[in-house]
């Protein structure tokens, strides 16, 4: 089956599976903050609307200044993008024809972009049996052959977070082999106790850090992200970026969002509390799950190798999970779920209980 490539837009997975979508279906496939956008956006929406008749700043100067001051990073090492997806696409153009290492499972868009740009793609597989453990030393042989490594941290789809010390080990090995590390931190702000990787930019010119405002601040319809790297690389990316790629409302919204520290802390607290309840339930009901540090997790019925039957049951009961058929090393053996509202998470637990009642013995 030609499965949909992404989460969200759940109508497509119902079309592919020839199932009727329940009216009250809940989409657990998109990893967006369940608390919704910060209230400041609604409060200031009329002010944001006033920008629609103006051309946006093609250099995103005010937002760059805000981010630069907030994180203590020179603005020349920063580029704003139309979501992290645009930045990944720009990086793909810089990597054209080069050799790239993907640590799998990983966000499928890395491979899509690399293939479009005729990269030679190498895979290093991480496995559930070892908790998706990553050993930089075991990567050294592969790193000698490539020009860049993609590392998603926390990983999408597992939610596993790799500590700063491990990232530094990887950077050291890559520096010795003239290899760049593209560190995708799209979900870093959901991680409680996150170790700041930005100071590493000073000592590692081979480090490229991607970040997204879409996930934490629940603005996928606006699209906003940024990249931090050496001045030279930022200049290259800016040269390739389409003019007017970021709309004026997104730029103004970004200026408000970068200051929402209390909202961020509230979100982290909520996500952690809901994960505790969910993971306790999964353990008691004998579901396998990933030890995620993010706002999503992998889940599976351990009695099934392929989760299609489980996925179909969930879809019929209005629970839309993200399949993993296009994640190398997972290939349908797990499902990914986002943390949702208290009521929606409770409904998920109810449907999972129903599954267990209908499948009490070996499958």
C-alpha cells in the first residue's frame, strides 16, 4: 500500500485504508502542542492582521534580533525560514551530490530532500531492543565516508533524547573527518531538563542547528522556523532562499512567541503529567512504548509484528495514529502518537482497553 507520508490531514489515511472516518475521530498523528497557541496570539491578532497589506521584511531583521538577543547568538549566524521544512530543503541544495548519513529511524523528509538533490545516502540503524541507543564510536567508520550527518534530537519518531555529551562526541568525530552535523531540534523545547546545545556553535563550525516554532506554539498554519550555523553557511543558505518566503504575520507572531517562557514551562509540565498517566497505563496493559522525552511516543501491540490490524482497529474507533511504514528500521512495527488533551488521552486509553478486551489471548 502507498501509505501517506506524514501525520495530520487524516482523511488521506482513511482513503488509503478504505475506511469511513468517524465524525468524532481524534488525530493523534500530528505532534502539535495540545494546549493550542499561546493566548497572546489571539489577544494581538488584530495587530498582526494590520500587516497583511505590507510586504514582509525579506531579511526578518526584527525577529532575528529578538532571537539573537534571547539566545546570545550573533544574528549573522541565524536564518529565519518558512518552517524547518524550508531550511531542510535549502540544506538539501547545499548537499547536492554529496554523501549523507541518516540515523534511522528519522524524520522521513531528510531522505526525501537528499534524494531530490542526488545525494548518496547511507543509513545507520538504531533499534528498539537497545532503546534506540546511539554510540558515536560505532558511527566512525560511516562518518569517514560522508559529508554530513542528520541527527534529530529528540528523535522523531521515538522521542528519545540524546544528551549533550553524546552530541559532543559525535561532533568531535565529525570534525576529525570534515563532516557536518545537522542537529534537528524541532522538539527540543518539550524536553524537561534540556541541555543547551547552542554554546557548541562556538567550538564546532561543522554544527548546524535547526529549530521550529510550529510545534511548541501550535502554529502549523503559519510556518516558522530558524537555523543556527557558521556565518559562511548562513550566507550560503540566505543566497538560496526565495525572497518573501516568510509572510509578515509569521514574522510578527515570532516576535511575540520567542518571549513566551511561562507558556513553554506550562506546556512542559502538562506533557510530563500526561505522559506519566499514559505510560503507567501502557505498562499495566502490556503495550510496548518508547521512553520519549518529547510530546509524542511510539506504541505497539507486542503480540503483532506488523501493526496494521491494530492501526485499523484504532481508525475504526476514531483514533488516528501515525503509521511507521516509511520509517526505515520500524517499517510498520510501531505506531506513533502525540500527547493530546486530558479528555482525548482518556479516550485513547478507553479504546486501547477495548482492544485488549477483544484480543485477550495470543494473536
